[in-house]
C-alpha cells in the first residue's frame, strides 16, 4: 500500500490532464451564429434558429427559480450552445469551460414532454448542482486552478448516480411526466431485484461484464428520490455544499451523507434497495402469469429481442441486441434456432418496422467532417430475397413505416429549425410524395398505416401523448381519443384494430383500439414491461416481454379484453411526493409580446476563452504533466484550443516556455506548437596526464552543458468520418512541418551541432472496425493502416529520412468474445548529420529500443476474458473483469556498423519475444472512470532473459 497515495495523485492528475478539453465536436463552418443574453442565460445558436431560441430563452428564465429551489442556490449566468444540425438527442453541462450544450433534435423514445422543455429542466438542474459546489469551494482552489478546479472536485467527489438522479427527480417533480413516471425507465431495477436479487453497491454503480446493470440515471432516481422522501427535501441541499467546502477531505460526500441520514453511500443504497426489494417481491407474488409460448430460447447472458414480426407460421424476425454480440436482425424458427440475416449500422430509437417480407429502419449517417451534423439513411431489406434499397431523406428522418401496398414509406422528420413533419417517400426511388405539419408544430411518433390513405401516429401535445389519424389526401388530422393513457408507443395496425403500448397502469402494457367503435381495451398486463406488439395470421399476440435477462419474445393465444374504464391508474406516489417538495410545476407557455434582443455572435472575437490554469505544466494532448505553470483556453464553440505555459524538465534541470494552438473550425484541422528555452545534456571529458611524452593516466569526468533551443511545428490534417453500416471508418491524411533552431551557450562544446533543422512529415491513417459487443475484448473484424514519411529537404543540418508503416488486423477468436490481433510493420531510415527520426513502428515487447537502418516486425496476440468476478475489496477496488492474452513478436533488424564515429557498414539481427499479459478492469475508490492495471511477463529467447512490466491506463470515455 506504500504506493497507493501516489496512484491516487496520478489518477487525479491524469484526470486533470485529460479533462482540460472536454470536446463534443464541432458544428459546420458555414453556420452563422447569433446570441441572446437574458438575465441568467446566454444562448448561442445558428441565425436560422432565431424564433426557436426566443421561445427557449423565455422557458429557461421560467425554469430558473423552479429548478434551483430545492438546492437553495441561484447559479450565475451560463452559456448554452444549441446544436441544431445533429441527428443525436442529448444535452450536457461542462465546467471547463463553463457552458451547456443542447442537441435540439428529439428522439422517438422521449417521455411525454416537449424536448426543449425536457432539456431546459434537466440540464439546468446540472447547472445548479455544479455552480453550488463552485460557490462553496475555498477561494484558494479557484485561484490556483480556475474552472478546472471546480470540474475536478465536482467529478471526483459527487457520484454520477447523484448528479443524474437529482436531475431526473427534478424533471419528474417539475412536470406531470418525467422519467420518474416512465415505466420503461423504472422496470429495470424492479425486474432485477425480483428475479436476480440485489447487487452490491459497487456493482450497481460501476457496472458488470457478467450481468446487465441499469445505468446511473435509473439508480440515481431511486436513491435521490427515496432519500428525499425519508429525510426531507433539504437533505441534498445540506450534503452538496460539503463537497465544495471540504474538497481536501478524503470523503466529503460520505461524511455529509452520514451526518444527515445516518448512512454512508453503501449503507444508504442497501437500506433503500432492501426496502424496494421487499415491496416489489411482495407485489410480484400477486401477479398471475398467463399461459404463453416462448419464441426464443433462454439466453446465457442479457439479450433483448425487439421489433418482432412473424413472417409465417414457421419463422419470426426480430432485432437482437445483447451484452455478448453486436446488434443484428435475426430469423428465428420454431425451435428457437437463429440465423443472422443482417447487421445494420447505428439505428435510431424506435426506428424499425416490418411489413410483409420487407424490413425498414432509419440509420445514423455521420457527417464526413462535422461531429454536430449528420444524416438519416432509410434502408429496406427483403428478408426472403435479400434485395436491399436505401435512400437519403430530405431532413432528419425517424420511425419509418412501410405502406400496405409496399410502395411508400412514412417517416417522422425534423429539419434544422425544429420543424416537425410526417412525410411520405416513394419506394424505391425515394421521391417525396407528401408532407404535412401540424398547426402547432407537434412532434410525431410511431407512425403506422391504417390503410393506403390514412396513417395513425402518436402526437406530442401540451397535455401529453395522444393518438391521431392523418388523412393523406387533405393533410388534415383528427384526435382519436381524448384520454390520458400515459406514455403511448409502438403502434401496429391489423384488421382495423390498432395495437399499442401504454403506461396507464404504471407498467408498459398492451392495449387495442378498435378503429370502428373506438373502444379501448387492455390485452396484456406484463409482469415488468411489454413492447412491440404484433398479431400473427392466427390472431395470436406476439410481443417483447421484459425480464431481468432482457426482452424475450412470447406469443399468447386467446387474449382477454379488459375495458379501459376498469384499468387502475398508477399515481406514482414517489414522484408525487417529490412534486410536493418543490415550488410547483412551472408554466412554460410563452408570450408573443416578450422578445429578447439578439445580436451576431462573431467567431473571430471568441477564439480565446481562458478558463483554467494550474501551478503545474499540463499537456492535455500527450496526457503529461511536469513542474511549471499552465494557462488553458477553449472557446464555447469548441473550435479553438490554446495552452500557454512554462515547463521545468526535472532530468535536464532546464525550463522552456510553451504554447500550442489548435483550430478545428475549418474543414482541415490546423495545429501549431512552439517552445523555447534551455536544454541540457552531458558528455565525457577525458583528461590525459603525460610524462616523458607518454600518457601515464587518464581521468574521465561527466561534464554538463547547455544550449538554447527553439522548436516550432505546424500540421494540417483532415479527419474524415466515413462510417457506414456496422463498421466505424476513419480516413485522415496529414501533413506536418517542424523547425528546430539550436544556439550554443557558454558551456556548449564546440563539436556540438548548432543551426537549424527543417523537417516535413506526411501521414495517411485509416481504420475500419466492426462494432463491438459490450463483452468483446476486441472487434471481431477490423483493419488499421498507418503509413508515414519524414524527411528534411532544407536547412543547415540534415536529419535524414524515414519511410514506414504498420497495420493491424482483428479477427474473432475460437470462442465468443475472444479476439486475435495480427500486427505487421516495416520502416527504412537513413541517418542525418547528427540526428535521426524516431521509430514509426513498435519494437518487440520486452526489448530495449536500439537505432536501426531497417526494421520489420510481425506480432500476434490472442486475448480472452478470464473471469468476471464483480469483486469489491473494502471499497478501495472493484474488479469487474480480468483479461489475459498471450503474444509473440518477431523482428528483423538491419543496424549500422560504426568505426571512430563513422558508418562503415551494416549487419543484420533477428530478435523475438513471447509472453503473457494479465490485466484487470477495475475502479479505484469508486471513481467512475475504469482503470486497467496489469502485468506483462516476457521472455527473450535470443538472450534467455525474463522481464516483467507494470501496465496501467485510465478510460475516460465512460465519463
């Protein structure tokens, strides 16, 4: 345990280095930006989004007092950047630099509330949380670290289940909806506790490779809400300030929680979930299971079967996802045997439909360059003939549905200005045939064809979700039932009857709506949750039934019909209790008479935004830190990053000033870096003592010398995202230039080379990687190619040249989740006057690097998950998985022969190594970012030598 404090400091400092630039990507360079400044918000948005930004500004100001009430804190003004061209639905708050980002496109799985209102409440609650921590922090930390100090304390001490759970509680309490009244959100823990029992706190929070674990949003809602129910609305208002006040305390969150509730985190979790388990297990005993036929075999690990459709009485199609395989469409026979028919790309939520022999879905296509832009690709597949059709719609398109005549495709569309449409495209050419928008621009969900001239949809209104019918001839629409059914989704029409899922009873149950009589009946009340109903040719009900092991497919004959009037409405008492602890539900209606002043947001004027600094030099790109100082800048648009600082080299005992600037706002990325200062090294000085003309003795002393060095580099690269289908693809050409100027100082030896060096580099990188399942150690197939060329075409000193490249091929292993990695690389290097380029390819593991003229290497690794222990050791370490791999490397080296400092020839040498690595995926001190720690044992047969290396890496992508 002697090195444990060092490990903690290393992890936190690495987190600090990594977190300097929390980048979500860039918007297209063509966007012209505007801004609105209100009392509490600055909105930054594209100029075409003016009207929507005005509405959002009013709603944010109304949310301000309500969402800050229970934490008793009024945060300072924050900037909100609106990403309007992305096809993703998201929102976030970050604090280095301080800002929030709203992704304005709604998804098909949202709860019954306007998407921008959801973002306004949920994301603003995060603003309140982090600003409250910042307001309580000692001034010395903010003085030393700037905004990064707040981000570090907030992320290191507040568990993510609290951060997100508190926001989910707020969105639930400040509306009539929210995820706290969303059965599909609530059912996962219920099923787990009833069927699998309670997991340990560490497993429930940090996850598992063995079992499915609901995420920290779900966990957080139950913990935060039940704690407020037990100990009052002010409990968290008393806990959060201590995190800010006592940032140097080892466990400020735990200490405050213990004081207010009598429990620390683990005890509180156990107390709450023991109580929930008792209630849920008791309720489960009252559930009467109906007779059913299982269409799928029981999986070995968590697996979901969704969007089921029976082709005939022999085969069923479904979309299969799980912990141990990548998503795929499968064909299932009567024995439960499966055949993969297609592996799609990234599918949007609720965007799969089957009609006859045809499947259709909407796939996410990323923009070639801009992360905050993208497209929808509508795909169709005939499951019997294999025929494929695809076309790109005009706008972002979701939830495609094939018409009964198989000639048209209905989709829900959203344009960049948040206008929502129901659009009809022709098959197969993709020609637009019809488009309609509601008077109030309502968002539409789950379209289903009633017949060739009418389409049924779910419409999002101010009062929740409602069923509506659209008439394609006139474009008019009508509401089918003015009744509150909760969350409505998964529409399917069969024989003039609409089947759908609704949450009226507190569970996602299956209902039917008779399109002639307008009678509504409940057909199936699930144990935990049901989804995606379909009716086969015999009238049997087929659907996805949720269990702790995922959605299974079942079929029920002779379903009973229970009139809607007899269905007992769920009141969600926990959500209701949370609502009573707040100011009430804010009225988010907007006034036509209120208009905020807007102005142009000039990009050149906002390139610099210095937000953080530190009494240590941090290189956020190389994940390095050293003695010195740093000043960091990132603009709100995420297009410009700057580092200024002074770095002290401990080994050389010299210092250098440093500056870097990266600009990502144009199609190519521009990267500049400059440093200047002293450098130092040593040489052996030999003193000869001569008597009578003969050398009688020699003294060798180590002499330190310094010189002045200035380095400047510039690079231009073009990252092109060419992802398609189930493969992630990136192509990136790059050209670089580096200039080095060395000048002698008083101690510099006369033989030391001074002058200038000019170097040019050219690189081409490409990867194509198959999507991985959660349990895969590597992709089952993938290619990485990386080629580079360096030379020094001009300057007073010549650095030689180097040409090389390497590649990686991933293949599946012998068993599921195992992986094979093949590596090959070669390089040819010529030496310069005094310097030569660094290696392009790696060296055999275990061998120390030596200078070579030519180097070729092949290597093979076989990696497999050894065990998934889900083991917690006293809260210090949680081990989720232990992987092991065996490897072999073989290299051919051509090396120079030197005589009196001159090259006189070359000689060849072959070296190899083989060994084993054992690496654990674990979390330390319940910090959410997982750490990989392990050991590598290597044997070098040419010199019969064993060596051992310590391996460590931190994965921040999970944050």
